């Protein structure tokens, strides 16, 4: 059961990361190339990576609880 939660977390984290990166790149391509656009690109890439890590850690923590309590 714990491995299933880890797999779900990995899949969701990958989806969040890919979609967030695509939106950040598309927003950068559609904007004027100035300093703010580069900052928005960095912000979008960082935000999607951080969100993916949080989701992954959440599901790993749930799976560890299942293993610890043998549910």
C-alpha cells in the first residue's frame, strides 16, 4: 500500500512539474524580452519545482506512515 502512494506522488509531481514548466516557458515566449520576463521565467520554474517537491514529500510521508503502522 505504501508503494502505491509513492507511485501516485511521483506521477502527480511529474505532471505538476511538466505543466508548470510549460506555462512558465510559454509566458516567457509571449512576453517582451526584458528583465521582468526573465524574472517571471525563473519564478515560474522555481514555483513549479517547489510545488512538485511538496506534493512528492506529502505522498512519501503518507507511505511512510502506512509502513510504520503496517496498515
